[in-house]
């Protein structure tokens, strides 16, 4: 499985966190947000993670434009931490690109990976 | 005049949000086309905009505005995003949004004033101590270009830039004021440090080879959306002019760093900080605008820097309108430029990451100092406690705003304690 890190903030930290949790189970690559979204569109990667300060703009803007909102979900916003039920719901709905705020980075990545790997 | 400006800003921004022409919240921008192209209902749009923006108004915009008694742009424009998207999508709705938006602008000004006045008559007046929240950031902000270098080019180059910036700062301290032909010119250490750091970052970034960043492709895929923004240019120019004028009046600030600098009277440094921040925002605003056909009511935020450099509201208004127009007309060119120098786009992302990290630390320390000035001892205890509590509770308060919020809370607590003779 391959996860691309797009978004516009704290990319290095997201990639580090993914490696820390998933180890060799996933391949991680940090990309420019436009390229990351295109990689998903071409089927060369499975999931897109991205962060910014609001959870949707820099984090998911390009993914929304390139993949459409049917593939994208903002799972955390300022003052709204990520919830596991919502993540499960979005994954079941076929979402592959996820945006969250840099504040909630650790919890968001942890919960996403937990449910993706299961 | 200031009040009229705030009303006009509120009204105009709410109408722009209502028509889907411009929204302030970067997260809301990608959602607008979903509504415009009928993949999302107005109700869903309204709910999304509320969810995205309300927390930021209360947990970010208001605390900063209160701590320095200057309105942080987020307080007003996130509110008008909500107002505009809640109003129905027709002429009546737009008019309604305009009226409510204007009232919101006025209400916000009066409301903040009322709270500040209330603070002044309390038994323990903590307003002066509250100013200490901003003291560390007005110096520490100059470190962010070096940190952006570290994010992008590694710890060694980052450390080098940090040391270089520090040395430049100290040289400026020693040589200022400079005597040239009998003319005394004072050199600002932070300003010099910032310029040194930004120059180093941009030199490194411009030289970075790498893959193309594909922004140009966006322009060709979304050419209709770019055209949409261009067709709305007159409205956006007016909006930019209004915000620019209010910024020149020093009643409005575009970001927490320049807000604190302005409140300390360091206007030129505030302008430099706003300029550096704008560089960081170009990639974000340009890419989201091109891909969505929706612009931001303050554009790429260059208008804040210009207004602070100019300091004359009337001229600032004209220049602000011109800047927004140029930004929009050159949107395609900006994309080409970002593609030509992929390092610059990356630098934009890293500037925003490092700015928020510096703000987090500096405002936490500032919040602790302010709180401790209000109630010695208890202040340190409370802010440290609240910060970690906020972490455990998954940040109901935006991390950056914990310091200012906690300091304001300690001020209120001081007054409650005073009632029971606890201080």
C-alpha cells in the first residue's frame, strides 16, 4: 500500500508519524499537493494525507479540485478534533484523500492508519 | 470613519461570500464549486462553512483582537463567510447578507470596545499586563525564515541561517542609529534580521531543482474558473481597497505577528512581517483560487504589507485595489512562475509551517508572562496547566491561541479572586 503526503503544512511530520506507526507495511512519499492528488487519480497510490491550519484549504484543496469531493474528507477542523466513527464512515464511503489540521496531526494520522490497516 | 469602514468591509465581504465570489477561509474555498456545480446543497454548504469557521472566530480571531485591541482580520471575515453562505442564493439573500455583514462589522468593533471598556473598570485592571502576550513574538518572529530553511534544506542550513540572522540582528543593534551625511537613520534589528533570513531562504529556494510543481497544468484544466475570478475583478478590487484602508488606520491586522507589532508601534516591522508572510501565502491562495474559481477577500495578503508601509488610508485604499487587480490579472503568470521555481512553492508551505511554530512558542511564553504579571505565581501555574489540558482534550482552543486566551482568563480570574480577597 502506498500513502502520499500532500497538503501544505507539516508534511515531514506526517510522513514521520506514518512510518512510526506503520513501519514497512506502507510506502510513504512526500509530494507537492498537486502531484500527490494526480498520483492518486492515476491509481499509483492508495491514500492521500494532508494538513494545513484549517483542515481543508491547503490540506485538501488540490485533492478536492482534482479528485472531486466524493473522494475527499476533512476529518478535523480547528477546535474539532478527529473522531474515529467519522473516519470509519468516510473510509466506508470510499474516501481516499484526508485533510486535517496540523494541531490534530498525531491523532488524525494514528486513527486513519489504525482503520486503514485493519 | 473607522466604523463606516468596518461596516463596508463586513457588508461587502458577506455579499462576496454569498455570491461565491470570494471566501476568506481557505478550507471553504474548495467547497464552493461543489455547491456552484450542484454537487452540494445550500444547506450543506451553510453547515460546512459554520463548522469550518466558527471555532476559528471564537478560538483564534477574538482572543488576538482582545489581547491587543486591534481587530484580527479572521474575526470579521470568517464571520462574513458564515453570514454569506447562510443567506439564500438570490438577490434578496445577497442584500440580506450585506446588511447582516455590515451590522456584524459594526457590532464586532463596538463589542470589542465594550469588552475592553469593561476590563478597564474592573477592580483588577489587567489590560496593561495583557500587552505582555505580544512581547516575545515581536522579536522572535524574525527566526521563522531560518526555520523554513531548516524544514526545506535540513538542519545544517537552517542552523547556519539562524546564526546568520542572529548576527545581522546584533550588528543592527550596535550600528543603529546610522549617521549618513548628518542624517540619522535608525535601523531596526528585527527588520534587518527578517530581511537577511528571507533573502537566504529565497536564494536557497530559487536554486532548488526538482520536479515541476504542475501549477501551470491547473491553469489549463481550470481555465474557466480562472476566467470566473477575472470577471469578478472590480468587486474584489473594492474589497481589497476597503481592507487596505482599515489596515492603514491601524484598526485591523492581517495576522497575529503584525497585529502585535502594530500594537507596540513598530509599524515598519509589521509591514515587513506582513510582506514575508504574504510570500508564504502566494502558493496557497494562487493554487486554491485557480482550482476553485473563488478568490479570497484579501487576496494573497500583500495588501496588508502595502497598507502598513503607506499608512495613509486613502492612498492605501487605491493601492490595495490596484494590488488585488494585479494579483488577479497575473494569476496565470504566478502559476508559471511557481512551476519554474518549484522550490519557491515549497518554501511557501514551509514558511507557513515555521511561522505557526514560532507563534505557538512565542505566544505561549508571552501568555505565561502576561498571566504571571496579572497574578504572580498563579499565572505560570494556570497557563501551563491550561496548555496541557488543551492538548489532552485534543485542542478545543487552537494551539497558537492558548497563550492569549489563558492570559485573558487569568485576568478574569484575578477579578473573581479579588471578590473573595484571594489575591
